[in-house]
């Protein structure tokens, strides 16, 4: 299973907007969100009804700055299935090359039980 998603970096995606620094470049939290969207896209239409996959672990290295207006692409490839855990290799690139890389682990859950456990009435 694999998927990729693309977008253009906006002002709201920057570290300055996230409040994590004063640098108007692509923020690490935005990279994490974007890569997580790629893992979800890889699962789209492949899960049983009533089942979801929630983020469990995020390991990411932010390797290069990316300015507002740059087109970025996040890719996710399923590397392993460990019981209920799905381990994805993720990468984010722009026109100049690799921006970030790492591994994300999602856990398969019963949506109903997960919401009950969270106290969602």
C-alpha cells in the first residue's frame, strides 16, 4: 500500500504561523500533518467498515527548509504489519529534493470502541 499527496506551502504552514519559531518556512508540525495525510490516503477504501487507523508513533527528521509557495509532495509506503500496527515509511520532498523522512505507525481500532474509550457520548 502506498499513496502520495501534493500541495503548495502557504503562510499558514510556516513555523511563524505555528508559533514554533519566527521563521517563515515550512514548519515541522505541518510536515507531520502532511505525511500523516499521505498515510491515511494509502488506507483510503482499504479498511473494514467500523475500523479506523489512528496515529500511534511519529518519527520524523526535518532535513531542509521549504519556503512559502513551494510545491511539496508527501509519500507513504506501508513497510510492515505488526498485529494491529501498520508501519509506514514517509518522505516529504520539494523541487530541490528531500525535505523530511521518517516512519509513522498507525494502529487499527474499532471506531466505536475507540470513541467510547475517549468518552465521546
